[in-house]
C-alpha cells in the first residue's frame, strides 16, 4: 500500500507524515484543510484481503467508526470523520500531541511511583467509560497510551476493541494469540470469553512495568509468555523498589490474578484504591508531561453504571408529538438499509409508547416493534439496554407458548450473548447451560448447529472463569461431535482443534 505525502483524502485531509503501518493499512498525521488543524488519518485497504474476509473487514471498519464515536470521554481519542475513497476506507481522528507511555517510561527511569498511580487512575477513568458502553479494549499497553503535554492521558486504538466481538477473539490461523502477549490476560490468549476483567489484567501488567521497569512475564515466544502468565506468580514490585507503598503492590498483584474472579470487580473499584495514593490538592508545577498534574485539581470516573440501570437517553431523531407508527416503521427500515443504526434505535424507542397506546401493549404490532428494537440495540452494541428487552420478550413468549418455544429460546440466547458482552461470564455460562438441553433435544428445538455454538461458548466461558480442565473436556467432546456431523475440515472443527492444541501445549 503506497500513499504519497501531500495526497488529499476526501478533498479535505492532506497527508503529512507516516507514523504507523501494517499489512492492510497506514496511519498518517495530516492537516484538515477546512478547519486548519492537525489530525490523524487511518487508511485501510480491504482489497488486500481475499474473499469474504474483505467484506468482513469493511463491516468491522464501519462498526469501529460507529462504536468508537459513541464513547464520549476526554481520555479517549476523538473520532472526527470516516468514509471511503476508491478502494480505501479512512478514519479521521484527533491528533494527540505528547509522548507515548513506552517512551515516557524510557525517559524517566525509575518511573516515579506517584506518576504510575496517576497514569493508572486516569486509565481507570477511561476504562470505566469504555466498559459502560460496553467495550473491552483488549490491547491496553504503553504504546496505546499517550501522555499529553498537560499530563493528561489519552488511550488510542479503541477501534481494535470495537471491531472484535467475542466470536473473533481467538487464536490466529498460525496458532498465535491475537494481541500483545506480554499484556494479555490468560483467558484472552487461550480463546476464552473476555470482559472488563481482561482489561484490568492488562492494567496490572502496565502498572507492574511502570513500577519495576519491565513486564512481569517475558519470553522469546508467545507460548512461553503465555505459560508464564498461566503458571508463574508475578514478582512483587517492592522486591525491586522498596519505596513503593504496600497498598500499591497489593493492588497490582490483585489485578494480575490468574482467575478473573479474583481480580477487582471494576475499573471504578481500582480507581477508589488508587485515589488514596494520589497527590493532595495543590498548585501544578508547570512541568510538561507530568501525569500527576490533573489530580492537583482532581477528577474521577463517572459512577459505575454497570451496577445501575442505564438511563434511557433522549432520542436524537426528531419525532412528532403524535407520530404515525407506520411512517416511523418505514423510516426505520430506510435508516437500517443505510446503516444508520443509532438513529433507527432512537426512533424505535420513541415510537413504542405511542404504538402501545394505539394498539395495546401486547398487540402483534407492538411485539414486532419491540423485537426490532431489541435486535437493533444489539446491532448497535447497546447490550445493557437490550438485555431487559430480551428478557421481557423471552418471558412473555414462554408464558404463551411454553419454555421450549424456539422463539423464547432465541430471546434467551441473545440475552446470554448480552451478558457475555457485558463481562458477566458466570451469569452467561449459567444461561447457556440452561439453554443447551433444549437445543440438544431433537423433539423440542433440535438445532445441532446452534447446540454446537452454545457448547463452544460454554467452553470459552469456562476458560474465562479459569476452569481450564472443564473447558478442555467440553471442547474435546464438542470436537468429536462437530467432526462427525460436519467433517474434520469444517471451520468450527479447525477452530476448536487449534484451541485444544494450544491448551495441550500450555498444560504440557
């Protein structure tokens, strides 16, 4: 992929300096001619990937732009624009003036422990907002963190998280884990379900590196690094730097727990522990790139919205006082056809009360609208809002047609997916296990492909919960059944086989 300096993208963004490059794309500094400001431009070439994967990349890119733009937090890089030009896709983002955390660490050795606390506290504020969407970053590391001149921290590459859901977090075709092995939680590297707890582990690795000067687990191969993540205890940082407070060392060790259940419950909880170690209020020194400066005028993350129902936002789309339900449905279809999912969600949420008053709460019209609303919320990544809608639909359908009704089961399956995305592996596992007998019973639902998917998800959730023996047993039995029904070369069989091989290598 060759792009010339001085090229103008979308008649507006003039490329200046290449700052990053991969197999399918590049990142440039650029100038926004219209607003006369520096920006960063990411360019992707889906045609460099063959077949269906190119279409998948385009779909994931659109989702990256849309989901990244949803998150509003000063600690996240801002998305300005997105689109396509010829064969290329482009994403325009805020240009961040500062040093990445890896360079910042190299320039300040040893890194002041007060700075490490301040960086981690700011990252907790970002993660609290990201996890509330919900999004899991999946690749938190010093190279993806910028320290700006005023000491504030900005997290980059949220798009890596946005374009990867739980179905695509797995080993690559070469058997190597996706992501950065040194910062990767055990459950992520082994293909298990990920959640906020996965980012908290990466935060622990990052904090250990800031305090000790090195990551807790290093090695010459990804497998060797993973083996150490799984089986070796991290070296307590006070053995290297006795001046580090005991409470800070204890927090890092909790974040690096092998079992996700033993890590702190949320980024909010981590922040509350760090808050006790932050510098007291005072006057900033004026020195640049000092991450303690923002806490001399303290700020904190929003209250943990994961523990309380998310408020229903006011619809952005204009809806008349007495909307025409049929016209609104047509408008929703048009918007969905154009990929404008967020606007479609707002119209559906606004039209439901009117439809219920006109046709009755339990009418077929309202039921259909609520199904569309729940499905569109899921497609928009709003799993916290979709979950109660799906549970209500499942309960109502089960009351009418019985608990084995396929439609009720499908609503419960989607609700389990929401729980998985919301980082609640134990609850998701319980729901999938409750669903499995229905899908395995040929006289009830009798859907072997869906049963295989549920069993795969159960295996991945067991990995996420640290029960590798049960995960291995679940996936091994699933592989036998998949090969018998679909053949040994089926993609699902190949995927399960790679995970089992990886598990076997690690256990060996």
